[in-house]
């Protein structure tokens, strides 16, 4: 038998890292488009609309990206 709070936490906050794009900014809360749909999470880093972010435990950080691109 499990505890109700532990089950609720498991349902609400996934341990998986999700990648998405910032759609809207409201203070420290941002709306992010993910493959599973839109999410509203807390931004840890400074982000702008269109930035790619990594979401884990309800908090968003900027996703690593290449600083320069080289023609191939």
C-alpha cells in the first residue's frame, strides 16, 4: 500500500526531463510547448520566448545549444 501524497506527487511531477520551447512569460512562470502539450513551470534561468528549455521537477532551465554553427 502506498501513501496518497506520494501517489499524487508521482502523478503531478515526473522525474523525466522534458524538452520544450517557451511560449509565454509571466514573471518567473513560463508556458512551454512540449511534445505532450503545454506546461506551466517555474523558470530558473533567464529565458526569452522561443528558447529551448529542459523541464525537470516543475522547473525549467535553458537547454544546452551550440554557440557557433559551422557549414558542412
